[in-house]
C-alpha cells in the first residue's frame, strides 16, 4: 500500500492536534485517524504524493490557486494550497538533484549533499520526508569553479603558501586559459563558511594560457608546474612574472608537485624517469636527473629535507635521495606491495623521517615511512576494518603541533599516525573528500580536503572536533 499524507496551507495559525507545522504548511501523518475529508481545522486538505522509494518536497501556496487534482467539489480546479516535487528515487544524489532544480534554487550555487538541501528546505518553509544524517564533522566548505561562468566545480589539487596565508586549488577540467583558484586568509575560516572561487579576480593570471598546476613557494614567490612550463608568480599581489620551459614535462605532468630546495634556491619537479631542476635566482632551467641510474624511473613525488639538505624522489618501486648541490646519489631503497600512484609526501623534522601517502596492492591505504639517516623503510597499513571497506589509498597531512600524520583509512574515516611510534588512531568522523586531495599541512588546527567529484565542495575539519568525536 502506498505511503502518503495530507497537507494544507495553514498560514500563521497553530497546527491542529495530530498534525505538525512546517513553515506555513500543516502536515498530517500517514496513519492519522483524523477526518481530513471533513475540512479538519477549517481547511481543505490535499493528499500528498506516494512517498515510497522517493523523496517528496512540499511548499505552501498561500494564494490557493495551484492546479489541483480533479475539478469537482471539494477540489475545484486551480484551488490547491500546496505544491509538490518528487525525486527520481530514494538516493541522496536524486534528492540533491531535485532540490537543486527547484524554481527557488535556479541560478543559485548548487548543493552537494543531502544535509545541506534539507537544512535549506527547512529554513525556507518547505516540508520533506528526507531525513538528515548526523553531521560528518566538517567545519566549513570551499569550491573552485572551473571558470567564472561555470556551474561545475571541484578541488582535486591543493597547495598552501604560509607567507601570505593563501590556498591555491584547481581541477582537471579547468581550461588552460584559467589559472589556479586563490583562497585568501585561509587561517581565518569560520564555522559554516563557504569559500567560493568564481569571480575572475579570484584566479591566478596565466602567461600564454599556461593554465593551472601544482605549486611550491619561497616567501611570496610561487612556482607553478604547468607541465610544459614552470611559471613564476608574486603571490602577494597575484601577478604572473615569467615562465620557462621544462625539459621533460608534458601537459599531463602538472599534477606533480614542484619543491623548493632552500640551500640551493632550486626547484625540483619529478617527471617520471627525469627530475627537472631550475634556478630561481635567474629563473632558468638548470639540469635534469635521469633516474634510470637508480632503478627508480617513474618518480611521482619529491620531498625536501631541510635538516640534511637533501631531496628525496620516489615512485611506487622505490626512492632515491640526492645532494641538491652536486646531484650525487646519497642513498636509495625499494618498496614492495605498493599499487597505483604515490599521492603526496612530507618530511617531518621532529622525527627525521619522510612520509608518503599511497595505496597497496591489497587495495588498502598505505603510508610509507623512510628514516632520513638509515633509509630504513616502514610500511603502515591504515586499516580499521568492519565498515564499508571502500577506500584503497590515501594522501596525508603533517600536523606539527601533535606530531602526527592525518590520513584516510579503509573505511573512509579520518585516521592519525603518531609519528613517535607509528601507532594508528581511527576516528568516527567520515572523510568527506577525495583520498588524494588532502592539503599536505594542517593550517590553524584544521585539516583541508578537496574533492574530485563534480559539484562537490571541499571540506574543512577542525581537528579538536574530530578528536572529541572519537
């Protein structure tokens, strides 16, 4: 038997016994014994749609002239006091799509989860049978639109410049004519903020359509890997300074993070078999390391060790450590059981160790730990078990305050690695982002995670909340 209930426009009055009030709507219940057909409460009531296997949205029509079923009393034509919408099915995605297409939402930034939709409906006097789920714990959200005129957005790749408190984000669908999105004053993010990059002046300018890409920084100087070019920026005033061609990069390589090595003032970019090196003092191409000499010819990650003035480059097969001045090989090692791409990496000076986020050939997230003195390798499996078990990799963020690495476990929950002993703590907070889109560093005690899903906002987590939620 179909599930449905009764509705009417109740205005400012209190709903009669046995009914509830949402905005100006009076709402019955599917099992109510009231005689709504006898104009209960002095109103003409309207039977709502079948609610089985779909989500229903209702809104009052104060003028009572909405087309109604039938044209005979007591339901005369164009006298309805409630309007309804229904989703295609009972999935969260279908509900979100239905809310985003409501007349009142047209031209507005689309929502990307059910809770946002349900909260907006409630705030604006709509009734729905959608039940909100407990909040996943995120503190704020952010979006990078593909272009100022696009309704599509995602935040696959994130970098941060602490010198001017700016985050730079981009996605694979942004055209080369569009630079990275720029988020100002990241440390000032407040609860429930939505940071949106969608105005022309919120993107970095390009040089000859150089496009977006991963960045590194030296003070206000920003260096963007556009694949075939390295582009220099003044990030304090968002201006493009110059560009220089790479020797071995291509358009798909812009996802590789360049790193700035301070003892030599050089930029290192891993391009698979080759690592291109650039002088920042003259802003020119300097030289290339051919990783074939180290049996590590598919480098995806480069990490700077400022304690020992070394640069580590790594692929899923292993790693090589170089002296940045002489480019001599200082050490190397191999990995086993690593699948897919290495996602990102950091050096933790407090431990004298490198940390790399990745996935294993067992389809479980892994973190590789490399001792900077002995080059000993430890491989950690970030596995909780007992849940959805639908995540096979993770990127990472270094929390220097707690001396931990934050990451994503196999059940899509936030986890932390205690760097002093490699112990793992799993938290109840759902990782509502993409496994490879973690900002590598914690900012003002907040974890920032982007998304590669179209029309899905990046999330900001306050770590004290994550921890208190267990």
